[in-house]
C-alpha cells in the first residue's frame, strides 16, 4: 500500500512538472518584426537646385475689333472671368441699325438671285445679266454677314478663363479697334522660369525630372512639373540658358505670379556599379563583423548573414557590397534583440489612414 502511494505521489509530481513546462512554453514571446525585400540600385540620381520665379501661363491684352463708346466695363483687378464671359461692351445702337439695313438688302438680292437662276435654267435670260444679279447677291450677303459680326464684336469676351490683371481704359471712354482694354492672365497652370549652366544642361536627358520647391508659411511644398522649353542662346550677363517648366496650380495652396521659388532638376543615369542599398537599421555587428537577419517565409524563422557594408547615404541607407542579393527578405527592426533560428511574427505595413503610424 505504501508502495502504491509513493508511485501515485511521483506520478502527480511528474504531471505537475509537465503542466508547468507546457505553461512556460505557452508564455514564450514571439517577437514582431518588419520585413523588407532587397532591391538592386541599377540607377543613380543627382539633383541640381537653382533659383526660379513663378509666372502666369499666359497674359493677353484684349481689344475690341470695332469702334465706339464703352457702356460696360469689368474694371476690378483680380476678378475671375470664365471663358466666353463678357468683360466689356461698346454701344451697339449703330451696329444694330446696320444689321437691319443690310438684312433688308440681302433679302431683296436673295429673292432676285433665285428668280434669275430659274430663268437661266429655262434659258430665258442672258448669262451676263445673271452674272450681274449673282454678284449683287454676293455683295449683299457679305455686307449682311459683316454687319452681324460687327454687332457681335461690340461685346468683348474672355478667350480663356483667367484673372483681370490690368485695366487700361475707363468706362464710357471712346475706344478704337485694336486699342488694349484689359490684360487677362491665365493661372490654370504656372510657368516656372530659371537659368541653368551649360554643365547642368549637358546632364539632362529624356529621363530628367523637374519639381518646383515652394515655401508656403511653415510648409515646404514640392510640385512636379513638365519641361516646356530650353533656350538655345545664353545670357551674356549670366552665362547660362533659360529653362521653363509648367506646373499645375495646386487646389489647396494659392500661388501668385511673381513669387520666387527654386527649381529642382533630377537627373537619373545608369549606375555603373549597381549595389544593394538597405536601411541602416537592418545591420548589426558581432565580433567586428556586420550581419543582417534573413527571414524565411516558410519556417518564419531568422538566420544571420554576414555582409560587407559601405558608405551611409544622407537618407540613412547603407550600401552593401557583398553578402546580399536582390529579392531576399531581411529584418529591418529590432535586429539587436534576435537570436539565430528564432521564430518571429511579421508586422503589417502602416495603412494610409494610420496617421502618424500610431496604430
């Protein structure tokens, strides 16, 4: 009986120890890490930043095609007008009378032309007489159309949507054809103008990218642009060449023509010595050697890989000269707290709605 009790006690003790070990195993912490895939830097970039100015896309001085006194004028500088909107108007009284007069003459000539055309088909009138009637009809029609155009031109319309920048006359003033009335600027796009040296010009190619750098309050805005033109003649005073870049007008920031800015010119060229660039946080040291942690997607475990590193770039990336190839998964966070063969859990990337990466 005593022997049975001893066996029972040992069995209970063994089961208790096994249960404790299972609980301890359950409490093993699986570290969470971030994983990145290595890529080969087959191209290299260099940028040039030069002073620039922001200008309107275009500016046009508007004028009437007819003469007369102004009876309406949008003379508020800064007003926005839509394409086709009437900006100014000349007294249309005499032009309306001209339309009525020429219209009556045209109707008479048209009726006579049709009558003689019928007679000509019946060979009841001489060709020379018909030709004279047709000429009279053409003149009457042309005069009528010209009078209609003149009446239409008593309204000065905006050729494009833009802002009034200058008003060059006063309302009720007599104006002549071709006399500038208003200056209209188009701000649907902006033209960034700068001067670049011949050295920088020779670096540019079809892959060159452009951006306008603007300080608005405490914010720095970078607006990508597209090349409009590059001048072929240098300035004697600057020994440089003019360049123009077009940028879209930002919806949430109001730019104004005449503002100073900077133009960034980014040239991309093939890298003669392609290298693997990885974040500095991926590399750890042990016994005076550099390593990274490789991540196996199947086993979800990490293994150390020795690498030969190079220079650290300005954006906290480090060049890897030897030991890594493109397309492998490496750990980018918490590398100093991992051990060989340790199982890890991959954290998901931050979402766009996760403002400040707090969640």
